[in-house]
C-alpha cells in the first residue's frame, strides 16, 4: 500500500514538473509560433524546386515527446533574430547531440540505432540526405506504440512512417530521381495483400531477422522476406519481432486457450499450446488403445464362435 502511495506521489510530482516546464517553454516558443503555426508557411527549395514545409502544429508539438523543449534548444539561437538569415536554412541538426548525453535515454541504445541505420539501404543510397527526420517528425513524434500491446495499433503506427514517403511521389522526388514503383505493384506477388498491409509491419519483412528493438537496418528489396513459411510457421519471424511487444501474460491470459489463438491464428506458430497438444496426444492414445482392444476382442469372439460350431 505504501509503495502505491509513494508511486502516486512521484507520478503527481513528475506531472507537475513536466507541466511547469511545458508552461515555461510555451512562453519562450510564443514568438516562433506566431509565424510557424501558419499551416501555409514554407519556402521553395532552389535545387529540387519543391516546397519545404516550415509549419509546426502547436497542439501536436505540445503532446509530443519534445513538448518540454524550447525551439532554440534544438535550433540555433540565431533564429531569435528576425528576419532570419538565409544561411540558417542550411542548418543541420543531429539527433544524437542530445540523445546520447542523457542517462534516461540510454535504454534506447541510440548509438546502436545509428550503426544499424548507416547499414540501411536508405543511408547507403542517399547518405546524409536521409536522416532521422525523414521518418520521425520531431515536432509531433511520440513513442506511443512501444507500450501498446494491440498489434493493429503497432502495425498502423509503424507502417504509417514508411507509407508517409513511399505513398508520396513528391517526397520520393525530393530524395531521388529513380523511379519507384507503386507499393501495390511491387507487392503484387503477395497473396491477400490488404490483409498483410493491416497485420504486418513493413520492417518485419524488410529488416534482418532477430533484430533487438525496432530495426533500423532496412534491407534492399532483393533481401526482403518472400518465403511464406518464414512467417506462417512455428518459428515465425513475426513472433520474434512484431508479437514480442505482447507480454507472455497477455498471450496466456485466457487460461490454457491462448489469446493469440483467437486473435492471430493466421500465424501458424501462434496457435501452438502445450496443454492442447498434450490433450490431443492423450485422446489419440486412448483411441488407438480402444481400437486395439476392440480388434482383440472381436478376434477372440470369432475364435470362440468357431470352436462352438465345431
């Protein structure tokens, strides 16, 4: 009981601190958001000819993981001078400037993420032109799927990051002049395509197997998983990646009938259950014994009938 009280007090204190910090940085950010909250704010990039969006939605920002930060904690303090110098448009931000120094973030292993990212097909093809910001919008990013055990929400959350670019011809054009086929065209070999979109993350097929955490090493399409058995089997890669977010307790909360059996039966390995297997073997054994005894007594009965006739 005391632990619950202390935990409650700690939670309230933490929320108060975060609330106070957010209130303070709202005052600091007010001048920036006078312009940057405009949904139409942007400029045309001279090299690509494409519009660069400079708009920040305050509601999204103040519910994001970065909500307690002032703008100039990430951006140059030179931005406090208006009008901004043109050279500031070339500002290059590096996430690991912050994300490796803070002890509370060490559990996320950002240095390992960076190593994997630099082996990714995105980085190998595009170099420094492709950064964290291409996938993670810093003004609205929040890690909400990692603590969610609902597979549909995890799939939707992770796939939206990929589809944000791969379903946008303008974003692809800003990065490469290569012609990228539509996702439906490049995945037409896959049976029941819509079911796969809804139940499997892109990274489950396009990243190395047995990757710890969320994989950031995206493989070239030639190395993507195309063997159905890799997923639809007892040793499914989905159970090692996507379904690892579900706790053992969650999988077995309905007693000897797994919750997984009811919800994810299309993953063949997910339907395995020790008690059901044992029950099946017992029934099978009893059936064999019964048939054996039945045959034996039929045989003995026939022998006795023949003796009586003689």
